[in-house]
């Protein structure tokens, strides 16, 4: 099965935190944290539809300006999510610039900025470029357990953790994955094309089997068309399998509440991105700075039963000891390491 979700660290593990997530056959991407965005091309940034900021320490937010600069002058809605106080921080950052010419733009970049509270309340503010990014509308609602994005194909959930300041962790879950047997498409006399996306979306939405789906394709220079019921197409052309899940956890203290919340958020994930700034020998330093050690990161990954773990956000004090950090993430000090089958990337 070709995975639908493709993700990668924006920077090497000693650089600013950040993960870029894109979806096969989709024209948009997700971005987790806004540190140094230099490794991402303008084209990659133009695909970003939603940004999830753990907190606004500089190494997690200094790339905000570049992202807005790339998107400025385009008709686009960009959603950003962050911890309590995030709307004011975005507003203040934008207010540091002069916007006297934007009212004449023919396009309007609109920011929808949300901040998640520990009790699950989500407040969202709408900030259009042509209004100099002033808040035009502000509404609050219950997020239903931290649900930030909920589409037929995937959803993104956030939760508030403690880093000496509120800090968000996130999980992306694909609801299910619809595979198409291309050889069977040809056996039915069709050709692959945009209609397959409509078919997949109808299946993901749970449309009734008797839904009529119009199929259009090109056969040489000839345009062809057919209409079939969704149930027949689903049975003959597709296979639906469980979706992928990835989680993103950074800048969190080793506290009972954080540990319980992280394990629940990341439970069963195919891939967990988790910070590992310090070696276990410096556990006291990690405690004072409200961070995890590599061993603690590995313990959380195993407790959550994740398949793969990608540690990152390594402290530069270990610039020549990367292998030690990864080894501590991988080891548990008991036979459960081998039993877990967990892979450290």
C-alpha cells in the first residue's frame, strides 16, 4: 500500500523543530511549528493550508514572517493553531509591519488563527490582509476533545501540555485509506483520471451505495463518459484499509499529567516525532528546563505502542554524540525493547 501521509523533519535533529506533512493526491500540506523554514522551498510553503504551533518560543515561531511573505498577495485562507494567547501574539507580530497598501490588493490572504485552552475551548479569529490583518471576527466553541481539523479524509487533534508555559502536542489521523486497483479500472473499460478522487471521497464520506457517480476519461483524442452506482465501483475497483497516524510532541516536562496525555495522544501511532534534547545523565538539567531526556522519550513511545519513533530537537551540547541520544531512545533496560518491535529512525 502506498502511504497517503508523507512527513519529514524540516531541519536536522539539532536544528529548529518542525515537521512538514503532505498527502498523496492532495494539493495541500500541514506544517508543525514555524522555526527555521529555510530548507522548505517556496513551492512547498505555498501548499501549506494549516499550521500547528506548539508554542511561541523563538525556535518554534521565527519562520512565521517568511511564510506570510511567501503567501502575501495570493487568494488563500491559512489556518494557524496555537496555545492560549496565540491570537494576540500573531496580531502583535503582524502589527510590527506597515500595511498601508494592502487595501488595493486584488487578492486577499486571510488568516484564521485559533488558540486551544486546557479545557478544550477553541477561540478563532479571522484576520484578512486587506484589513491590515486586524481581527474582524472572533468566535469561541468547544473543540470536542481538542479536534482542530476534521475532514472526511483525516483529522488533527491537539492537547495542551506543560513546558513551564502551555505547549501543544498534535496527532494526525487518516480515517481510512482507499486503494484503487488500476488494472480493474482498465478491465471495466475506463482510464484513470480525476474521477477516481471523486470516487475515493464519496467512499470516505460514507455516501449510499446507490449514489450515481459520473465517470469521465479520455480515450486517445475522444472524451468518454459513463455513470455507475457507487456500490458497484467500490466493490469492483477499491479496497479500504485502516489509515495512518502520526504524532508530534516537543518541549514538554516530565510530569505525570504530561506523560498520561502524551501516551493517550500517540497511542498506536505509525510514527511519533518526539523531542529528545538531553541525555539521561543530564536528567536534572532537563527537569529545570521543562524538557524530556532521550530515555524518557523512548519510554513514552513504547508506552504508547508506536511503530516508529523519530527523535529530534537535540541540544547542541551533544553535537558529537547523536548516536548516544538515539541509543537512549531505543533502549529501555529490559527485554521489552525487543518485544515492542519499535523502530527508531
